[in-house]
C-alpha cells in the first residue's frame, strides 16, 4: 500500500477558503494538520492542506516551506469528487507557489461530477513517467517571470499529448501586463493604455525629471499608475500624480522592475467607480462579480458590497441583464479578445470608459471565480455562478469529445505590437 493510500483525503483550497470566508477560525484545524504530519511525516495531503491554511492566515513564507515539504513526498493530489461517479477526469498541471500561482480550478468544480487531479511540476520536479488516466489536460500554471521557464518546459512536453489540452502554455506566457497590452491595445472598442516594463533606474530618472514620462509611454502623461512586476491584487499599486511623487514611491519600493501605464479616470456620472470581473469560457463571456466604490482601486472585499443593499441590488441587476446588456454592448470586443488571446478559460478585470468602450485593467488565467459569498447576503450570486460552473463543465465535456472549434489567431512576433 502506498503512502498516498494511507493518508486522509485532501481538504483542498475551495473548502478551506469557504471556511475562512464564513469566519471559521482555522487555527484548530491547522493544529490538527500539524499533529497528522507529526504522526506520519510523509502525509503529503496534511502538509498541502496545512500550507493552504497558513496562506489563508497570512503566513506566506512558512506556507511555501510547508508546501515544498509536501511536494518532496508527492506530486499528485486528488480532490474529493461530488457523488460516487465522475463523468470527466481532469488533470491539471500546477506549479508551486502561493494562492495566485495557479488557476484555482477547485472553485469552478465544487459539487461537479468531475474528478480533479492536481499534478505539481517545477524545475527539478518534472512530469512523472506514469500519470493518472484523464480525459482532458488543463495547464493551470499562471504567468510570472518565475514561471516562464516552467511554461516553456510544459509546452515542449505536451506537444504530442494524447488527450485534449486546455489553456496552452505558450498562450499563458503572454499574460504579463505588457504582453497583454501588446495583444489587445489595437482591438476596436477596447481601451488598454500602453503598459511598459521599466527598470528602477529609468523610473528614478523620470522621478528626478531627468527624463520625460513620454520616453517610456507613448501615451504617457501624469497621472500614471505604477506597480512592481509580478505583483497582483493591488499590492504596491499606486497612482502617481507628478514626478516628485514617483521619487517618493521608489524610496519605499526595493523592486528592480515596474509596470507603468497611463491612469484612466473611469468613474461613472454618479462619481462611483465600477469594476467588473468577466470570464471567457470557450469564448463566451460570463460575469463573476461587479464591485462599486468611490475609490479608483477597487477590490470586491474592500468595496463595501456586503454593507450596501443599494450596491448589491445594482450588482444583481447587472448579472440579470448581463447577456442582453454589457455582454451585447461589448460582443465584438469579447470576440476579438478571445481570438487574440487564444485561451480556453480567461479572466478579465475591466470597466467602461465615459464613451462606452471596454476598459481592460488585467487579463489572466488565474483569477479567482467562486460561489463562497454568504448566501443570505448575496442570494442572487448563486444562480449566476452556477451558469459559470455549468459552462466550464460543458467546455471540459466538449473538449473530451473534441467538439471545440479553433478560434486562435497567431501570437505576435517579438517586436510587434
């Protein structure tokens, strides 16, 4: 009997985050997982769940150390499947890292008849010679500087894969902020300000007015937004009004490279900012959430949605009318984005400009899309999220039967816009 057979089942990210969202103190569970690992140091499931608990409690570095211990014992992790039978067997290729390092597929497959296996690979941890049988392969590794060599390695390994592959790694590799801008900035009906990757030295020169912002941004005027490369969720993101403020910002940031883009004031006539999270599943747009705030940098959790019935009513109406409203207004833009990006599953954070264009903040393959908000506060979300989950399952089903048409456009060559 293998070590894997001797372990308790993996709890998994979705179940653990659902507990955290509902206010459960994860410390006692963490203690239980530690006790399991002490009884059986090779209990990789306990270590992987403990790593997730530590991340949810804000202990990132310790969590990654524990994750590395888990991966030293075991590469493959199997999620519990709803019911006794599964119609589709999905194998996801994952990379080590924090909660933003991979597409969080577990949230899309809660209560689904899909058997999900998570296979971790890394430099020095290649694809094993024996893999679980599966109907579809999904590359879940997110784009980052750290992951680019891994994505290239996976791209080479799956060239002749015997099963359908979703989210090809060469397409994921273009999901950097400047890469996405190169793909989308010329799409009709889309506004995506030029995003430049700039060294600290050049930004310091701009901050001291030795260089103009237009030397790095063709549409560059202050204010601009600046963030470190590979940062997410608004971490270290700032709106910079003038060169002196840029110099002040750099004094607080140790990073060597940054993304810079022109700030677009996208507030609505009522003075509020509205940000939408959309997912394209097999090219079709679905809304995941809408956040409303009086601040330009919006995250759903800090937008006060749970505290405002008025905001929730607007989000509910937006979801109800999405197919005939927002999705129809931007139908051609979504179609063009899908063709240019070429990912089977894609997340889009966006807004609308004053003249009605689709304003793209970010696109990537690893945005969290979930149904773990409290049902008593957000009852309208459950039907909408079931639409998303059903579409994702349908994509897997069709892929397993090779019913999916190709929609890809060639990727730009180096130096092309």
